[in-house]
């Protein structure tokens, strides 16, 4: 995987109650590209955050239908990745360098 792809795979962390609960089980949740594969996600997290990844699970979220003044519209589909970190590893999004 080339260096440019590593920076594009992860779109950002997902902040929700479910993601906070996953954090207690040593997991981190990321929003990723729809065409990203599990080995790419694992490599990107390991290289960007200097942590050891034990496993990756992905789920594709279907976009909700929303009503606008012009009729019905649809939000885009997206993909989430649940990344399980090795014991003792942690990613702190609050600490900016």
C-alpha cells in the first residue's frame, strides 16, 4: 500500500455512545472509505498511531432518507471500522501535538 493511500483510508473517529462503550473493550471506531479493506485499515492505524492492531471489523451504514423542501433526498452511505487494539495500547484523540 502506498503512503498516500494510508492517509486517505481513515476519514476520522466516530464519537457516539456505542463507540464510547467499545472503547472500554480496547476498541476504537473510525469512519473509513467505502472501498477500504480490512488489511488497509489495519496498516493505516498501525502506521499513523504507532499501535498494535489485533483485529478489524467493518460495517457499511446505509444513508437515511431525508425530506427537503424539494422532495426526498438521501444521505450518503458510509463505512465504519471497529479496530481492536492489543492489550496496553491506546489512542488518545484529545491530546493534540
